[in-house]
């Protein structure tokens, strides 16, 4: 079986957490997870049922240079679908839509494991998950723009006030007050 990212390299047998049998690329250090092996391994895991993005995605991770490269499934030659994992340094996990095999570039499995997502990789490919990633990306861009426009100090105060108003039973009254102040 050939590496999907480095087509000239033969994958070799290896294993991941809890004895999950995989095929590894000795050159790019990526990992092919056969669907039947993953399903069997998954059944033996204590599934956490992660349905939302973890609250902290601030994981030290250096993106693989192969992450931006499209690939074909090493088992059945279908294109691998990509699911974005939105971190400070985002990356894409790939999965074959035909056979269900999973490709992780170097270091990606470790990050998935750190975040508790390694036991439910199929969830990353749902529209609900990808919507959450897009919403988080938008919120982060909005936050950076607020800091850029207001400066660190005032932006921090705005964020703190927003959080306090959000948690208050009459917080909407405070927001309405502020909006009226700026309508003038």
C-alpha cells in the first residue's frame, strides 16, 4: 500500500494508542488507519461523545507540509475528503468516503488524542461539526478585529462586559442601553 501523500513510499505496519493497528509512512510520518481496525479499536474505547468543539484548541502543533496536499485513498484510490480541525494552527484530517479509512498527517493523531477527538473522528466530517468550526473561526476573526480597532485594554474591557452581560438574567437590557447610547 502506497502513502497517499508521498505516492512513491510504501506504508509499513505500526500501531497507535491502545494497540490500534495502522500503516505508517516512514518518509512523511503520516498514518493510515484502516476502517475495520478503527471500528474494532473504537468499540474497546470509552467513548466520550464529544459533540462540541473543545473549549480550548490552543495546542502546540506544527502543521505538516503535506497537510495542504490532496490525496487518494491508499486502499481504494478514491479521493480523501477533508475535515478541518480548527486550532490556532488548523489542520485537516482526511477520510475516504468510499471505504472509511482515515489519514492523519504527522502529529495530527496526537492532537486529536489531546483534544479527546480521536475516538470519534467520523464526527469531524458532519455538517454540524464543520459549522461549529466556521462559527469559531468567525468569532476569532471578530475578536482580533475588535482588539485591532479598540486596542488591547479597551477590547479586554468590552470582552469582560460582554461576558458578564451574557451571564446576567437582564443582560439584554444592558446591551440595549449601550446600543441606544450609540444611536445618537
